[in-house]
C-alpha cells in the first residue's frame, strides 16, 4: 500500500507541473486528459495524505506509550491510539475502493436507447415509462437530455427512443441500466384484472469521439429520406432524415429528429460511432471475462436485470437480489440507491480480482 501511494503522489506532482506549463494548452486533447487525471489522482492523494499523517501519529503515540510512566497521561495516549487505529482502518477501506482501476469510459456522455420488447402495446407503454424515469433522473443530476430519434407506439409510449445525455459521470452512473427490464401489471385493456408481463430493453452506450474508434467513411452508405411524424410541413416535405449503414458490422442508424439533414447526419454519426465502439468493447470484455464474469455491468441486452411489479409496488434487481417497495418513487427518477448498490457490488468483484 505504502509504495503504491507514494507512486501515485509522485505522479500527481508530475501532472500538477505539466498542467501549469506555458504551452500546456497547445494540445487541448492532451490538456483535457491531464486535467481529468489530476482530478482523479487528487481524490486519492487527499486520502493518502490523511493515511500517512495518521500512521505517523500512531507510530509516535506508540513510542510515547512505551516510555511514559504517568498513568493518567498513558490513558490519554491509549485513547489517542484507539482513535488513530480506527481512523486508519477506515482510510484503508476508502483507499482500497479509490485504488480500484476506474473504467476509462465512466466520465463519458451516453447514448441511451430504449426499445419495446415482448408484450405489444403494453411494452411500448412501458418503454415510455422507462424513458420518463431516466429523464427525471437526468434532471435530478443536472444533466442535459436531447432526443435523437423516436418511434411512437400505437397506444402510446415508444417502440423505440434514442437520446443523448450529457453531464458529469453519466456513463459511470447509467452503465448498469443496460439489459432487459420486465414489467408486471394489469393493462388498461384487461377486463378480467389479470396481470400481464412485458418487457423493454435498455442500452447505455458511451458517447465516443473520432479518436476513440476507427471508422472508415468508405464503409458507410448514407441515404436520405423524408421524415415522418411530428415537426410540421418542413420536416415532412424535405429529405432531412438520414440513414447510415455500416457494412463491416451491419449496423444501421436512422435519425429524423432534427430539422436539417446536416444536424441529423451529425447525430446519426454519434450513434453509429458509439454502437461500433460498444461492439468492439463487448468483444474485448468477453475475452477478459472468459474465466470469470462480473456480476453486474455486463451490458448484455438479453439479460433480465430488473422487474417492476405494479400490483405489489415492487422493484427487484436480479443481479444483486435487491428489492424495494417504492415503485412510484423509483419510476419518478429516484434510482440512485440502486446505482450505488450496483457500483459497490462491481467494486467488490474488482477488489477480489486484485487480491488474487
């Protein structure tokens, strides 16, 4: 632990010097990376300094206790030793968590995709409920949500909706939401009061830049067409909608939400790059996890991750076997408790890995 913390403090001092150099901002991408590294290391260094200070104080207190004869003063020193040992034990746990290798994508913005699954109209309605839930959570986090494209269900909700979410640590907080979400409730069209089960799938993709994924523009076909749906005469009478087909992966992306073809093309390219990146990332992670699969955060859309039971007011996350009975609050965007527990579960798995 000591050697690792000293190494981190040395790197922190090095980065601190690099970002104040006169020419530091000549390469903005490198400057941004250094600032992100600085902020990440600073969290560790603050706790490391506290750990070193407490350890030194404990050493001095024990030395003093070994030579002190006055019983009243010895009692004060013993109490100080107990306090310091408790503080060091707490800092050990904090540092153990902070030293877990961070997912480099955690600070990225995301592309959020929600699609109705099995269940017909009820699945589309549920997809709409999930979108509202994430929109309200984004508002609580002071994030910016922007719709890219959507297809409405015949009875309401969405067959599919895709949006971007921008803000601080968006992917780090939402990445555990990828997977199949199951709902159990009585549809409004059900005359016998029977509970039906339907599902929607959620995909949370880290938004990537050109440098994050190598996309050959020669492998992409661009088609334009007239948009459909809301938007007035302009959106329906011009070929502003864009469809991009990436031949090597077979990925197809459409965007018709914007008023201009240029805007729709930019949005479609964002989604395309993120889907290609997700595909490459999944292949990479599959290789790493061939021996052991992390309990949470696999991102497989076929995995049933959560059940929302309306008659019981229950929400259950199947990955961590955690259940609460506050469904209305949860669907109103109060999902932070689940996110925290999922992050703790993943970090626990990572700690086991580092101790092997």
